[in-house]
C-alpha cells in the first residue's frame, strides 16, 4: 500500500491540535523517544480521506495495532463497536487510568474495544508506565 503525502503544514496542525501526543494512549514523543505518526481514523484503504477531520496524531504502536480497523469487539459484551475517534470523542469519557496509573481502563464499549484492539495495556507498555509513574511523569493530568 502506498502512503499518501501530507503537507508539512497539515502534519504540524494535526500535531498541535493533538497536543503532540498520541490521541489513543496519550504518550508524547519525549516518552516514546521517537516521532509520532499521522493516523487516518478511517483508513485510506477503507475510503478515508487526507482531510483534517480524518487525521490524528498517534504513536507508532497504537497506529500499527489499529491498522485498517474501524471497529472491534467489546471484550465485555462481545458487541462489535466503532473504535475511539480522537477527533470527535473525549478521552476521559471512554477511558480512565487504573489506580496505579499503569493501565488504560475502558469506561464504555468503545473504550474497552479500542484498548483491547490497540493492545494499549501490553506488558511492555505497562512496565514503561510503571517507571514513568515512579518518577512522576505519568499519568497525564488530563
């Protein structure tokens, strides 16, 4: 699949709107140690456009696990639901942090399905979050 070209100005606008962090897991480039990617909320392969309202900032891990998915099963109900859309949904309405700040807990079917599909609590990231919590870098205040 060919990656579409996005103008630098549009990329910067998306990054600024996303507050320079992943729209899904909220990690920043500084914590990742690598640049963010631009995610097509509705993938190009599924007819998604290169317009601002269909683009968000995403870390490589969330973007790769998301792939071409737009829906996933809620692990609690088995219902197939739309994945979280960082452009039009509020993170705190669909997710919350576990008591120790190391895991993303889905509050809604959408949140649970997204956390599961994007593997937002994989062992590697929860270990990293535990370290970030220990030095006061995590979880984000908002």
